[in-house]
């Protein structure tokens, strides 16, 4: 695989290609934004610096080389890795349904340059619903993706080939524990070979995903698209103070980094909610069928490769 070039080194035909990918991106963003607004979601603006961000730990998919912090006005802040904490707080205190396009900065290990699906800056369409169960989120996502196929078919001469795999929902659901038992560490390959969208559930990961402490099972889900891999992660959320605290300590995280969500949970103000985040550049990469995610970014953000712009 050839790594995407910076915009100032592209030939005229490569610029033209980038322009076409960009206009499909506009179409995709308009479609998604309209769908969320139509379905009653409030659109909130993202944050970049905060005392609390996603620890991205423990997550079997995470590979962070460096976590960025800065000092502003005498306070230490972190650069957003995801808006999960803000999203749960805003959904609990403010809006029953919300979404944001959130810039995420994740300094991925440089060997991820060639996975084709990792960038060190990308955008999550992050949404959350109060009083929802996982099944509600799964159903909503399936309906949006299925509609996406329809609108592309209606508006483009040729349906982008990958979209043909968006079969009628409901889509298959696999338990990550069982996949691991059956196929070992490389289970993702077997899931992608199915050539249809597939949900994977019960994935051991961060403290904010709901875990049943009696069975040990996690109430969370990832969506895998064929020829891409994971495009979405989500969960029903933990809302109990004692469980959050126990998991934060179990994961070796610092309590002080999650002070606000913990205090709110302690006073019963964190509501039951569920939601997910969709990787916008990954989704656009899949729709446009380019080989590297950097090709859908006007200014590629490739792990290990820092361009001049
Ligand atoms: P996560 O919270 O890690 O599950 O991320 C949510 C979604 O963001 C994933 O399902 C991907 O679609 C996308 N994503 C995560 N990491 C990256 C990355 N390094 N580059 C591009 N997209 C990413
Ligand atoms: Mg994930």
C-alpha cells in the first residue's frame, strides 16, 4: 500500500480525485446530520481540551503511543481522545438525545500507518440516548446504514460497490468471547470474510461501558463492515458510582481524572443511557473504496508521518 501524499504534492488528476471523494463526504455528512436531527437529536459542539477525556484503556483495539496534555491558565488539560465523558454528562443533565462531530486526537503507534484505517486525527459522529438499551441503538444504526444505501443508489449513477453489502437488517450478532474461543486472537478476519455487516458484542473494555458484575458480561457492541473492519463502537453505559469506582481502580486509572462523572454518579445524576461513535473518515473510506483513510482526509493524518500541512 502506498501512503497518501500531502495535498501540496498531488498531481492534477489526484487533486480531482480528492475533490470527488470530498463531495461524497459532503453528501454523507448531510445525510447523517439530517437523519439525527430528524430523529430528535440535539447537535452539540465538540471540546478539544479538558481535564477529563477517554482513557482508551483497557480496550483490545487501542494502541496509543503518547497521550497529549497541555497547561492552560495554570490547569493541566488533556487533548480529546473521545468525548465519551462529556457525552454521558450532557445526555444525563441536558438532552435526552444528542450528537456531535468530535475531533479525536489519538497518537496511534506508528506501525499503524499501513493498516489503512488509522489516522492520528479523525472525527467521531458521537451520539447518546437517555433511557435507551443496546438493542435500541443497534436498531437505529441499522436503519440509518440501510437508508444510506438507498440514498446513494438514488443520487449516484453507480451505487458505491461496498454499499451493496448493506443487506436488509437485522444483522448478525456475535459474542466476542465465543469468537475468541472459536477462532483465537485473529477472529476479526473470520467476521470480515462474511461479506456483510456484523455486530460483535460483549467486549471487555473501559469503565463507562456497562458490565453485569454477576455474569461478568459487557453490554456493548461494535459494528464491523466487510473490507473495512470496525466502524462503530458503543455501549449501554455504567451509571452506578460504586461500579464506576471499582472499574476505574481495577483498570489502574486515576480517580481524579474522572472526578466530575464520579461525583455526578454519586449523587444519582448520571442517567441510564446508551450510544455509540461512528468513525466518519473510516465510513467515508469504505463508501469511496479508497485503500487508505488518509486519502479521504484533505490533510492526511497518518500515524508516524507528520506532513507540513
Ligand atoms: P473507539 O472509541 O476507539 O471505539 O472509536 C470509535 C470509532 O472511531 C471506531 O469505531 C472507528 O470507526 C473510529 N476510530 C477509532 N480510532 C481511529 C483512528 N485511529 N483513525 C480513524 N478512525 C478511528
Ligand atoms: Mg472501538
